[in-house]
C-alpha cells in the first residue's frame, strides 16, 4: 500500500465543494480548484495517485458516445491506486428527474456497474452470455462493495399508505416509473489480483463512509465482520457516542491521544482517527489474523502516521500468556476460556505501566477503549502506577458478566474507578443515559446477567473522570 499522500478528487463538483478534496469541474462559474473537462483524456493526474473519487450526479451526464464514456471509466481506473474508494451517485433513469434533464445521456445503475467488474465479466464470457465484458476489453476492474437506492417521496408515501410488504415494494419498484430517485454506489478499484482481502463499506452515523476490509469468511467473525458487512456498522449507539465525544474532545487541542485494547480488525481505531484529523491512536491486538487486517485497514485509509499497532495483549503481567480464540467470532477471543470449544494459543502481553514507564502523565492517552472480553480488571491492574501518578483517562468499556466470571473477576473494576472519582454511565440502544449508575445498579445488572440464559448479554459503559463535562462532550 502506497505511503505517499494521495489525492481525493471530487469530480464534476458543481457548486458542492468538500474541504480537503480537490474539487474539479469544467465550468469556471463553479469556482473549482481545478478546471478540467472530464471527457478529455488523459486526465492531469498520475497513475495510482488517487485514493478516493466522488462522482455525485456526474456520470449520467458524461459521454453520449460510448467510447468517451469508456475512456472516462478507464481514466478512473488509471489514476486510482489499488483499494481506492469510488463513490457514485446517479439519477435513476426511470425517474422524471432523469427524463426531463436534457444533459442526461446514459443510465448509470448498479447493474451497469457490473460491466466494469472483471470477475463478473469473466463469468459472462465463460458462460457465453450476450453481455459485453467491458472490464476485459478495457482491462479495468471496479468492484461494487455496497449500494442503496433513494425512493421517491410520493412513492414512499404510497407504499406506507397501502402497507406494502417487502415483496410488494420490490415488485412495484420494478413495475412503476418514478419509484427510485437515485442510486448510491460504492466501488473499490482492484489492481492486485493476489489481494484476497474482503472489502466492506463502513458507514458510521454522522461521519462520511469509508472502505475497510473484514474477515474473508464471515463464519469466523460473525459479530464484527458480519455486522459491518450487513449494516456498515458495529455497535452503532456506542460508536455514535464515541465519535461525537472524540470530535468535541479533540476540538481546540493540538492532539488527542486514544488507546484501543482489543482493537480487532480496526472498527474503533478507524472511527477514532476519522473523527478528527488531530487524533492519534495506539492499538493493541494479540490475534495475528486480526492484526494483519487492522494494519491493512490503516494503510488503506492513509492513517499510518496517526495509528500504530502493537501485536500483543494488555494484561497485568509481561511475557507470554494463554489466549483463547473463538472460532466463530474471532473478535470475541479472550484471555480466558469462556466457551468449551475455544482454541488455546500463546500471545505476547505487556502492562500499561511498562508501556508508560518513560512517559509523563501529560503524554498518556486521553481516552481508552477496553474491548477485552472480561479482562478489564487485568488491564487496569497493569496500570496502577499510572493511576497513582494521576492518570485519569475517559474509558469506554463493557460489563460482560459471563466473560468476567471466566476471568475470575466480577465488577470490582467499576467500583475501583468510582473510588477514583469516576462517574459511570450506561450506553443504551438510544445513546447515552445520563442517569448515573451506582454500584447497586451495576451489581444488580451483573447478578441478573450472570444467569445462564443471559450469558451473551453485556452493557456498554462510559467512565468519566472528575472534572470532565460529559454533557458538553456529547452535545
């Protein structure tokens, strides 16, 4: 993966400019950063020099001659590096917005993007299909990662009024014009045929979407990779609070330092770094397969200068420790065996006190994420010297009774944080519950969720040190 700074191109920008992007249009009246006629090729950017392209309501207006359109698609492929994110929004050809616009000259749909996917074109060729395998002719490969359609407002009202089922809706979309307003498509540029990573779209709430890779076989990571593949998100309520808090916390600072223990494939590290440009992240992930994907995701999103990875567990001891992998949920692997079929291995481990020993308190992380499957007390025990020196980070973590029990712990770590003048809040499905949790409530939850029928239940919590205005941070 290239390390040099790459371009982000907002092509055919019109009057919609994006900060941090090169805004490109042929019309001087749009005041673009670069005035370029996209139908004239080659474009003025080098091969493999672009990491992201946005084409919002552009492609349907380009190339009334198919040869011009094909040249434009070839240029998109040429200037982009492997793994580049191409985001296309196009007016739907069966909507009046398309029919009435005299500059619209070609349909751009999810189906039409298949013609630029080499794998699909190879299948067509092998099966003798009549479809034109444009990806093979043009030697380009743009693979659809995710898409959604925007329904016409009147059509949506009709569907609601008539109480259409999902099948009714699907059938009527195919039957009627003016059902779909636009298609929103995310593609990845594929240039390295040896790359076996599985790409997905991360679409956190209130942040621009971005590409990341997930475990190739979702049967090995149903929780995190499966959720991202299906929904574009992982733990949406917690993620929304996390991102909003970080944006506000980092505002006005030179830098904000985040530590993620149990970083998995990178959902929270990427989310942190994407929340503000002055955020740095230190990741700790002991499982090699997760760490490999994590590193790939960091490079894919050009975050190598702000996000670091240490392939180890955080614990209350140094050296090698036993680690147990959950074969169906690699992100749920842990320092304790909480299921009979977990596989044992050894991983490197370190304590936060050892990691922090040469740093001043002001240099230590401001926010900590503990996603350590019941080992929260172990991690915090390994940071006692730092706490004694006055370290008081904001902490995102979980109370997971069945996994705490497997680690031989209860909820003492919460009591110890409260003793250090922390306030503890629950993060519910509706966001942050500002009613304080006291130890009586924490213990009640622990006791109830310790019952076998609740073994997969947990509560996400936010632990806030004295003096931090949490209401301001999540406003």
